């Protein structure tokens, strides 16, 4: 997709955030065509630049793989916002921006005249998005928000991990920072909604995006199960609270995900497994009955699955519309035919012409992948040009 045809072409974003939630949101906007200026601390930059190994680049210009995952398509300028000149420079950038993204502690940017009230006075159409751990108000507003802590406080870890009583088990966090990533996604959608209103009315707004709020919201059916049913959902390993059979089960040579989502799929599964009578058993004929008799059904299915390999079951079930999947590691994921066909591994050339490996944006517009053309920037890589554009020469 050419830059001119991208849906956010002409939108300018000032990214004052670091680590993951804010940079993830800004990277999405860059992929969709926005010009994103990343403001970083002189000398150090975004914290994640140092979160390696593994590293990309040579010793003189190395960047952590973590940083690469969420900063493509941006231009970097190093500015000390704690100095009067640095703060004034950022205010100048904000005058011409459509969006400001920041994830400082509540009230911290007011010390430098870079809070929402100050910048909205300069630019009334500005969409200003603040990302924090716990929100702009409330008893925890000043607390630092880390994804791991939010997964714990927000209930996700209480439903993640093997069943209570399983030897050696404990509550588990998810393998990637989902509270950060979901907050970045929610923030991006809120920014897009606010941009549409600003375009129509000339007035921006202040978006308050809190990791805890997002974590509670993304509990989805588990939260609804509690609110509607008055229950306290528990850890169930890889089983599903509302669908059976829907979990990981052992096979002859490993494991398989069996994701039977309705009664018709269960009937087909039983027929293919050689046990059609099980689908007619009143204990198992409906999903609600299977939930009630989960402890009777799962051991039976587990014995069936031990008669074939994982691939053998996939070859049998997939063509007959019984959802299932092998459990792949990352090398296997990127070697998967569908992942390769969809082009999810991509490369962008850095300023030295080296092919930097990245994961592509998953969205397509009219068949074309939305992907920023520029790789993640080196610290202050575009600083001279940005400063010159603002008529500012001092650092």
C-alpha cells in the first residue's frame, strides 16, 4: 500500500511514550499511514532499546529485538523535556500535531507544560491520549503500572494456569504482555474515533487509557460468568469454562488442541473417532450437558486420542470441519504454510541497507498489507531534520 493511499496519510502523531502499550499504539497508527515522531531521552532513549539480548545491528548501533517489535515507521528525535528549551520544542511539535500519545505518571507532564490542558490550549483539535496503569483518577492513580502486576490485579492470572491442586501449579501470567498490547489496541481505536470527531467539530479530547480498565474489560466471558452467574471462575488449565470439549489433550506423539464449539461438531468428532454412540448419550448430547459431565467425558476422549499421532488427528478432523490444531513453537509458526503465504514475516531495510526481520501488521486493506515503510529508528536518527523543521538548533 503506497503511503498516499494509507487511511491515516496526513495525520501527525507525537509519541511521548515508551516501553510497550504506547509505542504499540503509535506503531499501528504509523502502519496506517500517520507520520509518527518519537520523542526520546537524549543518550538512552526508549527503555526497551536496552532490553536485550538478542540485538539487531552492530555494536555501535545495536537495538534490542524487543524495541524493534513496536517502533517501526517512526522518526526519532532526542529531546530533554525537563529543560525549558526542550519542553518548548515539544510544545512546538504539538501545535502541528493531530495526536499526542504519552504514558508518564499522572500529573508529571504538567510540570513541563506538556499536559493535556496546556497543549489543548495551544491546539484545540488535539487528540491527547494518556496511557497509565490505573487511570487518571482514583486511589491507585499514582501507582506505577506494569503488565505483570496488572494481569495479577485485574484477574487474568486467577483464571490462567493449571487447575488448583495440580502438583507444582501456581497462577500464571500470559506469555506476552497482553495488558499492554490490548491497551495499545484499545487506545488506537479510541484515537481513531476521536480523530473523526475532531475532524467534524474542530475539537479534540483527552483519552484516559488505563491498563487495569482494559484488563478487566478483556476478561470477557469470564467476567460475564461472574456477574451473571455469581460464580468465581477458577484456573482450568487449557480447558474452557463454557465449551466442552475445548482444551489440550495428549496424542500418540504429543498434544493437540481440540476445539469443538457446537453439537454438530461434536457429533462429527465422535463419528470420526469411531464412537458415534457418544454423541447420542444424554450426558454428552448438548454442550450444557457436556459441561455438567465434563469429568466423565474428557477421560474418555483422552483415551481415544492416544490411538493416533497429532498430525494423524489433524488430517482426519480438519477436512471434516472439526476444529483442531497442533501446538507449534515459534520456528514452526514462521515455517507454517499459511503464515508464509500471508507474509506475516517481513523485512524492512535499515539505513545501512540491512534487511531487518519484523512481524507484519496483520490487517489488510483491499488486499494490501498495512505496513509502515520505515524500520524502527536509531536514537535521534531524524533529530536534525525535525529540529530544523521547527527552527530549533539547540539540544
